[in-house]
C-alpha cells in the first residue's frame, strides 16, 4: 500500500529522523548538548512554533509535527527503555547496597521538597489540599534527563539515581493519594492505595522468580538461532511484558522496565541486550525531548515571564537546598551535594501526570495546572544548564575547601602523585604494595570522591596552581610522579618544578619517544613512554603468529628498543641512557 504525502505519520517521522540525523549533529559541532538540541527542535516544529504558520504556508506541514499526541507513546517508550538500560548496568547486589540511600535519602528528599514547596504555596494563597498536590508534583525530578547527563556510577550519579528511583516507585502511590484527597473521595481511596501496594509487591516477587527461571532459557534459544532480529525481538518483548505487568498491578511501567533490566543483568546476555536496544533508546528519548519542546508556548512565556521566572527559581532553589542538606547528612562531600542538588532542582516529566491528576481531583484549578505545566516544561529545558552550573559550583566549592590532612602530614616521607586516572591508580597500588607512603592530587572531583571512598589518599586540586604546589611541600618529598594525560601540561610542570626543586626525583609518563625527549629536556629524572612497550609487545605477538622464529623476533625488538633509547638520548642531549625497559636475561636469545 502506497504512503501518501499527506500521511501525518510519514511527515512526523520525517521531522523526527531529520532532527536525529541532521540537526543534532549540527548542535554537537558547536558543543551544544543533544538534550537542548532536541528540545529546541520541539519548540521550532511544534504547534506554537512553525506549526502555527501551516495555514498560511502549507509547505511547512512537511517539516512540523502535525499531531503531537500521536508521538507521545513513543516518548513514553523512550523513558521505559532508559530505565531498562539502567537496570542492565546495575545488579541486585548493588541495588541492595544502595537501600539506605534509596529509601532513606530518597524518601526524605521527596517529603522534604514537597513540604517546603507546599507550605510556601499555601502562604502565597493556595489552599492546603492544592498545596499538597502541587508540592508532591513539583518535588519530582526527571529520570529521563538527569541520568543520561551523569550516569549511575559517578558520585553525583549514585545520589541522583537513588533519589530518582524512590520517586519512580512513589509515583503511583502519589497519584492514588491525590485521588483519595479529592473532595468527592471517601475512604475507598486509601483502601485503593493499600491494594496497589499489595498487588505491586506480589507482581514484583512473581516477576523476579519467573524471570530467574525463564529469561536465561529464552535468551539462550534466541542466541542459538544466531539471528540479531530474533534476539532484539526477545529483548523488546521482555521490556514490554514487564512494563505491562507492573502497569496492570497499578505500578508505573518504568518499575517493570527497571526490574527486567536487573534480571537480564544477572545473565551472560546483558552486554548483547544493551548493545541491541541502545539505538531504540536513544531515538525514543529524542522523541520525548521533542515533545517537551512542543509543550513550550513562547507567547505565553513572554506574556508571563516574571511570574514564571520566579516560580522556576523558587522550585529549583527549594529542591536544591533540601537535596544538598540531606546528602550532607549522608556524608557526601560539599561539592558533590551541591552539584546533585542543582541537577535535581527542575521538575520532571512525571510532574505533568501528577498535575493532571490533581486538577482532575479538583485539588487545583485548571488554570493553575496550566501555569505549573509551563513551569515544568521550562524546568526540563534548563536541566542541562543546571547540570553545567552544578559542575562549576562543585569545582569552586572543592577549591575553597581546605585540603585534607594527607597534604600537610608526613611531609618529607612520601611520594607525590599528580593525576589519579588509570595510570595513577596503578602506580598508587604498587606504592602501597611496597609500603611506600604517598599522596595523590587529582583535578576531577568525581574521581577524587571515588578514590577517597575506596581508601586512597587522594586530594582535590589543580596542579597548575602555584599555591597548591607550595602547600604540598615538594622540597621535602621523596619523589614526584607525573601521570596526567596532558603532554603540554606535563612538560610545563616538569620545567617549573625542576627549576624550583633541583634535587627532587621527577618520574613522568610520556606518550611516545618524542614526548619523552621533551620531558628529559625539561628536567625529569625518568620519562616512560607508555606507547613504546605496548607497541613492541604487539609487534612481537604479530611476528610470532606469522611464523617468524622467536629468537630473531626478540633480537629485533631488542635492537629497536636500543635504537629508540639512543634517539631519546640524542634529541634530549642526555649524558646517560634513558631508563627504558631492558630485556630480561631469559629473553635475550641469540638469533637462530
């Protein structure tokens, strides 16, 4: 059957795919977040944008969304797939380890934010029942926007995920509670809440038991067919069935999607499932963000910009303060707590659902619901900006904080390590194994928080700052190890530190032999090219697998290493040979 040019689904698909394939890469070229890109596309092609001009310019029909309501199911499916992918990255063990953060901090954040917002609105003239409904609605934060920005493994991501997970679990009870608070509701409303809780618990238990028994067999059969299409179909089937089951029990579909992801994460098929479903998740989330942009009416915003701005600032501030205080109580660092608070400050896509429920229950007027729906849409739009602001605030807070005692104690008896990435951590592990005291300095606050949580003596700081170098007392340090993945900064630091501390042993990570020569010129004691040994070992493996005898291979590698050593010595004008790994005696085999 032919598809006509006037087909709404055809033109809407053209707009969505055009945004994903053309507009978003353009935003990425200018380093603009894809989240903001999709939202701006929604503003542009929505009924309040170019869509309003279709009667006067019919050709715009083909580049606008004709029926915003028709794509909403795809947007909801994107959120479901997002929670499913989060479940794939987790495990029941990790979820159990987070139970205090989820049900402790998460519940207190929801209750505290809703209480603060609700009381404020009551004193601004809203009645108590309406204030309760608005407080619960605006206290929710966006899972679909927050987690793609920070993930679930970073310190900020862990705190945000715990709070968002509790909010997702509490969504349906909130809706039932608002229904029970309606003027026409009786005790049946609270009975309904208890019934939902019971049915939900039974459904989750049944899904857990059934999933552990069925899913490994299902994916094993799909894998034996060696058909990617069948494997993908099985993955999507599991997501949809789990979401439908929890929806039928009265819970949110995203709870079922998360549980399905957790169950598959316990099998050996989780990596393949994650790869297969990732494109669908990204595109469906893009549809969701476009719907957010379409909900923004620029004329309405301009006409009421003062009250809307005050409302957005008030909601963000209230939630940020509550989240910050609760995370500080949970022993989070000040910078992490501040960044998480700002990130969680905007309302959620589920806020729109709760606002509609409160209006239907006659707790708030329709005009009030419309006002706060606009506030929610603005809040969703600025979420990436809040994330960026949070990172900036976090860095400034951490820089103002006094460095931990590791910087000022045991001076003269330790090594100092600049950079704590994969190389720095490995060096630190070896120092610890040989009982050599050290302190590491890292500029990434998330890496610092993770390292300190794991017991490493790591402090936050920018090694380019002279005042930090002074406080480290490098004159009395046993050695300085430079492991940063920034060749220019490493050379600059080496030159400055050699001038300031002539007797300090400086060992530096080099990218290649050219960089190593530059570091030797700058005054390092030893420079270790990270690509040299890996390249030589790769060459050895290739030559042996190609059938070349081991003796000539090792001899040629020995010659190549000596050639590179002499090149570094000549370029750096050294009076000694640079310390590049020599062959072990057992490796020194005469050519056959």
